[in-house]
């Protein structure tokens, strides 16, 4: 594991989180309340996240992104999971909000990126795919989006000897509040010069969709699952999806539909000229250990003379 790339980063992030957590909870970082918090309190979750980061309990799960026309694999999204020793596998909805408020999301982002990159590249080295580099899409928080330190981290990652087989993409949640769009645009542009691409996630669910498309160097729109799931029963949702796909096409952006859980939905999205999809119909998020099996299956599928 490339722990050297992120180990030093932890010290500053975790230290800053102490200050933010104590401000949120009205206690000093060294008070008894912050040292032994109730497990169901915000302070308790923060303490558990800190412990989990130090124990490397956060890991990426990988969900396939495919071409809708033939279900061929184009890449994966790396999704954060917390393998808690008592609570088991914890979903992001149960820790991301508090991690963002405490500042610990920056460290979580770094761990997920580092572990996902290494696992993905190792799997691709074992089973190289013909054609363009496979996509690895990783979520990027607003805190990292405005932190110039990410430039050095990505440069170090790309210079680590890997990167020959992977197209790194960062996903920016459309509902994020980006306070300084000009600063964010500058950082994204510099990352783009390094070869990184960007997707606008949860498109259509917030108030800043078009503003972000205008200010930020976006390459891909990810259609929120709430629209994809409803296209067979809601004419309005279908019209919204068609409009988003048309917008992406007119701006020469990729459109990826999230939340595809049925064949009929995949077929309808393809009929609307959506090229890419992601969801349980194509595969659930899976741990890194299953990447090799997935790539083996894709290699066999591509080698089959009967494939579409």
C-alpha cells in the first residue's frame, strides 16, 4: 500500500479535526467528553472515524460502469465503505455527513483514492484490457476541491510508476456548496492538465448544475438515480433524462445513468441515446478482492466470437 503518500497527511487533517469537533461540541480537544464520547453522539462518531482511519478500516468497493449498448465494461466507481469492527460494513450515508463537518472527509478521500488506485492497477496488470485505459472514478469532497495540496498528492500518485492502464476521474457531487468557484476551477484545470477527468455527480438534484457546468472543466454528467429509476412510470422523469442526455451531447460530455436496476430501464435509457450506465443490474459494489474475477469475465467476454 502506498501509505507514504497519505501517512503524513493524516497528522494535519486529524489534528485539525480535533479543533473542528471541539468547536461543534463545545468542548476542548482534551476534555473527558471528547476523549470518551457516547457512541451515538456526533463526537462519538468523529472519534470512531479517527480510530478507523488510523486502523485503515476505510476501503473502496468497486461498482461497474458499462456501455449500455452491449454491457461492456468501461470502468468502475470506487465507493467508500467502513469495515467497523463492531458494526460491520458501514455505508457512506452513515458517516460522510459528520466526516465533512469535522474535516475528516479529506483523509477518507485520500485513503479511498490511494487504496482504489493500487487495487485497480494491480488487477489490470494481471488482466490487461485492450483498448483505451479503464476508468477509475473516485469521489472528491468540496474540502479537497479547494485544497491545493491535492495537486501534490495526485502528482505523486501519477509519478509512482502506475497510471499506464487507468484513466482517473474525480466525481464532484452536484449538491456540494463550492464557496470559491474560481479557485475550484483553477485546481480542477491543473488536475486536468495532469490527465485527470471530472464527472458531475447526482446531476439535477441541486441548484447549481448549470453553474458548475459553466465554471468547472466537467467531462461527464452522471444522471441521478431518482430520475433513472422513474423513467418507466413518470413521463416527467423521462423528459428530464432526455433533456440531460441532450445537454451532455450538445456539450460533448459523457452521460452516465446511475441507479439502473432493471433491464427495461437500461433499454429505455439506450433508446434515449444514453451511452453509459451504472447500477445493480450490471453489478453491485464489490470489494477489491473481486476485481480480478470481474476483469477475467470481461476478458473472456471480449474474446468470445459471439459477443455483441
